[in-house]
C-alpha cells in the first residue's frame, strides 16, 4: 500500500504541475481531485492499520 500511495502522490504532483502550466482545464482539475482523494484515503487506511497493530 505504501508503494501505491507513493506512486499516486508522484502522479498527483505531475498532474497538478501539468495543469498549472497549461491552465487547469476541467478534466485535469477533476483528475487532480480524484487522485488527491485516493492518496488521502490510502494514507488514512495506513494510519488505521498502524493504530490497530499496537
């Protein structure tokens, strides 16, 4: 899961940078929002797993 979150974070950064350079089109905006939501969801899931392991 950590590798997937890292990959999605890098993809989010690239997509956001590309959107800012080209003038954030609606499709790019929604891709950034969906990707950001996935990254946050994975981070929360990892925190929950760590909390219940101890």
